[in-house]
């Protein structure tokens, strides 16, 4: 057994872990980073980047197959070569992973420990059966794993998660997607546009994280016009039959349907990777589900010298948030016990479907019950959107009725990833709607639709004496 002493031990070498490591080293302290799985972040290997590669191929196929409304006619059917699609996805994915591996290779060899860590106490870790580490502080950055209910595991290799999609050599014929969240929507629509028969089922009425009912309805209508999306459904049974999965489900009215698929893609959420850490050996307080209590501002677990960052805390499963949390956790581990609240950015979430979906600032479900004004635009008749035949979806903005401060927005539509960035900057700068309307809007652009929504909100402002006292967190 090798014994080490170090200022800070970081468990996990993903986006959050690497961010924490850099913060600790920048503070002049010693650190080791422990990783048992493959190097390369979730984003690069099985998340953001390979999914966008698949989506890009799907967009190319969809655009090529829908030129006729512009008066452009392509002779013969569009042919999608699944093997070629997946070959590019994997080649470019490996390229992105390579950049991460290069950064890890650049770390001092003595700072990298291979294996799986578990706690013996707050400040003692054991890595597999080869290394014991005495660390003054610890950062947990072990990421998350797709949720797979035990009742589906009998499906064997016919049951897949998003990670598996990016190792396919070719595209299958039929896929059932369970879960209309970010992953289910992005992969479901992309596969459908590439010629795969896709059916997407959701247990509840949720869709892509949207909480504004009007925006959600506009997005659902757009998706359902393109491929099969059914919410409020219940899977009655799922059984393997040879190389197929036979699935029976019931809709909201109890009507049952039966269909066969090549794969069942489980996209029903992710769970923190905490199972093997043996947190019960620490002073950390766990809730009834085994998750640790922590301060979201400092990322400290109770008063202990243990900090948590990234997907493993179950809060905001986005790369930019993981990077920020890694930095905050690393800085606080370095300055422990004099921890400080970290600097957080305005909430921003984007779903890369068509129409794109985004949420900025305070979500609809977090708004006060009074003192809020709304503005909206329906992209059906928005000028530039109609020019591009991308005129689907709706954008809604929220503002404080009394001081005009822009609170947030939910949206589905074209160019939403760019509009969402503009609006997140406005939230972070605490801009008012009147001040936002003083900004330039070119013509003709999709952002003119945003101006329509802001003008509508501005017309309802009373600019009275007392602003809202409290706004729930997004």
C-alpha cells in the first residue's frame, strides 16, 4: 500500500475536477486528481460534442429533403448512409476527446492517480487496493450516470443509453426513446431526421425542461408535426424477443399500443456517481436518498473539509456550470476553512433541437404570483423566420412590473441559442426592459421577434415605487 499526503485530493478528472485542480494549483497548494474511468470529459466523449455532430448530420439530411417549398427540387430521394454518418461522428468525437487527453497528459505524472477512491474518513481516501491518501481537503467531482430502472435490464444490449449511441457503427431501423428531456429530444429528433423510425414517450407532461405552458405547447406541436412524441404515457411492458424489443404502452386515456423496436433508448434522467465513495464513513449528512447536503454558494458539505462540484451535485448539468463549480470548489478547498460564496453566472440552458429550446434567468415556474409582466412573440409570422421557413415556436419574456427589471425568459424557435445568450447577459447585467429596447436591432433578423416581446412587456410596466422584494431562484 502506497501512502501519500497532499493538500487537496480531487476525485474525478472531468470538467469540474480539472477546474478544481487548476484552482488549487493556482492557489499554490499541492493537489492530486484521481480517476478510475477513461480520461476525457462527459461532454467530449458521450455528451455535448458527439450529440451535436449527430444533430449536424440530421440537419443536413432534413434541409436536403425539404427544399421544395423554396422552389428548389432535388431529383430522387435523399440517401442517408448510416455508416458514414457514424464514422464522422466517432472520428470528430475522438478528436475532441484528444484535446482533453492532451490537457490531462500535460499534468505532472505524480499528480495523477488511477483508480476508484473511497472515503475512510473526512480526510483519508483509499484508491482501489494500492494507495492511501491523507488530504487536508477533498473535492468530489465524480459526475453522473444515466438512470436505468432495474425492470428494463433484462433487455440486455437492446437497452441503451445516450453513451452507447456514439459507439454505433451504423444507424438502426427503429428506436424507442423513453424520456422527453434534453437528451431524449435531441437524439430522438436527430435519429428521426436521419431516417430512423423513432417514437418518443414521456411519463409526465414535461418537455425539454420547459415550465412555461405556452412555450411548451408551441414546441410540442412543432415536434409532433415531425416525429412521434407522446407525453403522459405509461409503459406497460417491455420484453426482449430475439434482437427486438416488444413494448406495450398506454396513453393518458388508458388506450394501449404495441410496437417492436431494435433498441430502447433510456433517456429518463441522470443520477450522481456517489455509490462507491462510502460517504457514510465521513461526517457528511446524507438525505433519505443518500445524497449529501451542501451549500450551493460555497459547495461545501456541511462544515467538513469536503466540497462537491459538477454533475455529481445534481443541480445544473451543464458544462459551463461544471467548470464554474469546479473553480469555486477548488478555490474554497484551497482557502478552507475560510470559505466564500462563489461567483455564479445567470442561469442559461439550451436544447439543440429544431426548434431550439432555451431558458434564461428565472424560469416561469419560479416567478412570483404577482408583480410580473409578460411579453411574447409567436414565430409563425415573424419576418425572418418565415423567410427561412423556420417559423415555429414561441418566446416569452418576464419582467418586474414596478422597476422594469428583466427577470428571465423561456423560448422555442429559430436561432434561440444566440437569443438566449443575449438575454442571459441582460439578466446578469440586471438590465431593465426599457434599457434593453435601447439596444440596436438590425433588420431583418430573428431578434426582431425578441423586440416584439420586449415591447409588449414594456407596455405593461407601471414603474411604481416598490420593486418586487423576492424572486425565486431559477
